[in-house]
C-alpha cells in the first residue's frame, strides 16, 4: 500500500498523560470515529486490525471443527417472547417496527435464533454434536455508553453455539473451547485471566469469563495476595458471620437524637462522636412485585450495596430508590428511614449481625436512635444475605490474604447453557434408544471490538500503539524514504524493497507522501507498524538502510541486500506465522 493511496485519518491533537487510554489512542491513530453516543465508524486502519484478528479466530474455529454461518441481525420479537428474555433484557433491547407494525429486535445475542434453526433443520441425533459460529454485529441500548468501543451500542462479536444429545458431550466441547480461547489469547500475547462466572440472562449453570487487566476497565477483579483466589464484583461473597454473644455490660441505654438537615452518614457519625462503621443505613429497593413493591435492605453505612447480588436474591428488583423517591413514597428523609414499624419486607446484610450500640434511623423525619441493640430494641431481620461489594480492606476466607482490587475488561464469556432454550422452544430429538430428549447447548463468545481496545490498553507508549503480536498490526512493514522526491536513488530502492515484500505476501506500506520525516514517523509509530525501514541518501549510497523495531525502539544499520530476509525471518518466529502465511 502506498500512503498516497491510503487514508490514515490520524489526529495531531495531543493526548494528556492522565487521559491516555484505548479510546483516545484509537481516535488519534485513525482507527475509529464517533458517529453518536456508543456508535463508531471503524476506519481503514482499525478495520485492518479487526480483519487480522478474524484470521486467528477462523483458524482456531476450523481447527476444533466449528462451522461458520451468518445469522440475521433482525429478530422477530415473538422468539424472544417465547424464551422469556424479552423481559430479562428489559430496556437494553433495541426494538423496531416494520411497515406492517410487526415488532423486531436488533440482536444483542443469538441463542433464540440458532435454537430455532437447529430445531427446524436437525432431525436426527446422528448430526450431533455440532458447533456453529459467526462473526456478527450486535446491538445493546446502553444506558450510558462509555470507554469508546469497550461499551458501545453497536459492537462486533464472535459467537458460537454447540448442540449435543447429553451433558457429557456438552462438557467435552466446552472444555475444548475453554482451552482454545486460552490458546488464542496466549498467541496474541495479552495478559489475561480466566475465572468462573455467573450465567446471568444467558442461562445455564456453568460459565467462565476471560478478563484483561486495565486501569480503565469497567469490571473489578478481586485478587488475593497469593493470586489463588479471584472474585468478580458481581459474585464475590463474604464468609457468613456467626452471631457473637455480646457482653451485656457493654450495652448502653437507647437515646433519641433530633437532627435537621443531616446530609450524610459521615456528618451523623461526627455529631454522635462515633464511627460510620457503627451506623446501619436502610436502603429501599423497588420491585415489580405487586404484593411487595418495596423491600428494605439494612447494611453497615460504610459499605455499598451490590445490585447484582440483590437481583440474584430477588429477580424482580427494578432499582434502589433515590432520596427524592424515598421522600415521595415514604414521606421521610433518606437518612432518617429505618426498620422501625416499616411495613415492608426487610433483608439484612451479614455486616449488621454482630453490631451493637449502633446508630440507626428512627423512621421518623429528622430522628435517629443511638445505642440500639438486636433483640433488646429491635428484632434482627430473619432474612440475612450477602448484599455488599467487596472492598480493599476485607479479608478472604483464610483471614490471611488481603484483597487487591484490579480493574479489568471482560473480553470473552463461555456458557454451559444446557437444556434451557431447547425446552422453551421445543427443540427435542430422539436418541439412539428412541427416547425423546431436549438438546443440550453451549454458547461461546469473544467481544472482538472491545478486545482490540483492551489490547491497546495494555500496549502503548508515548508515541502511540505497539501490538503485542506484530501480525495484529494494520501493516507489518513500513518503508519511510527521506526526501524521496529529491533523490532518485532513495525512490529506486524504496520501491524495490516495497515490491519484494509484496511478493512475499507481507503487508507493507510505503510512505511516498511529500512530508517532513517527523510527520511520517509520527503516523507510523502511532498506528504501531512493528518493522520500520528508514531509507536516506547517505546510508543508501553505502547500500545500507536503517531498521527500527517499533516495540523496543532499537535501531540497526543493515545491508539493503539482507533487510528483506532479516525481517521475514523475524516474522517467521511469530506464533501466528502459519495462520497468515500457510498458503505461501
């Protein structure tokens, strides 16, 4: 490729040091452009990286016997109604109507569609197991799109689905995919981890997530000091507290405190000459249950509720009420609300079990109760659950390993779904014993567009992006001729090398723009071309050129007769070489 026939779309705007992340780098490198919130155009440079990663996916999917197909983006709503997920996904589903007012969904995932296909096309157990995959655009109506393509309304995924006659066969394929995903992420040289996860709205019992560490990540990974325990913020559970016997001599007399305009629990603790750890806060959550539209949650005031955990306890949860909503529904200020005479169900967190002489809202406007004790002043809730998010000061089960919280980006998720969709959508087959059975299903996804961003999060410097596996780069080799329009010999050898690389099938770009060297270097470094050849008049007279390794920054003077073999031999050492050059 000649730069005069290519569009870089690079930006010269300076990125502040405290704002360096994949989003700004992808914009500066001319990989993406924002059209609207959560909607991006993938420019030529970005698309080249995507296509390179697609080659790796195709190779490994073929290697494990997966068959490629392409499922529709537009789904009739009735199959989502049949599965029940039209309610589970809620407002995240993007919906549309055709001219006949038929309802459709822009697919965020394809379990219903692929199950419908298998149900109607596979008529004998002899065709199973089968593993089908696609690389397809997905849609999700994000309430707050952020971090560029990491959490967008439109995103690219590789998703695959396997179908089986029994659980044993499903587990076999699941374990093969688990190993294959590890191979893929190892071969592209990213620092990732695998952890057990929650199946959420996808369904099933067993799943694993793949995460890549990033300070800009949307997830929290809870890592013990010995790195043996991994917890996701959604799933991390505390050990269950045992109720201690409190020494009755420590019990103090209950007091009532009148406080107007007490804005927060920190202020309340200061006024009471106490600690925020000695306060129990009462949150109210709204549900879709007509019988119990509200539930009170009691938790130590220095902890935050984990809404995902709460939804696992009660799947009808809509939201946690705000201060304005509590005033509207309960006619009381948020800090004064408490469990006294509260005519709604109450759930307590484990953190409140061993508290004594604590402070709590009196459930009367601007009134608080001090030195409250369970069984003496207030019955302890009969329903105690794990409601909170882990903090960096909490201990793991062995009470030895302090938790480290690291930010991460989820890049892949695989599921053993089992019989969920086959039962709902009536996808049954007769086995070899002529017994009618529901088909078992597995689901395996990689977020391609977010993975590209995640890779960049781990691999950049002050000049721009460098790719952990050079074959992911938009170009493998860049030729930068200095004063190409001034010296014929520079032009001659530049094009000679360019043609040699092209004959070898190496993706090469020759910068034949009439620009100063600094501008050319800036673009090539920014997009992360791994092998850079610099041709200038003084060196070429001696039949030499300058070679630069983008990742290390090291430079060498090499004979022009040796440079092609030198670079090709370096490329041959790449773990992906056979994937990209097997036909040559």
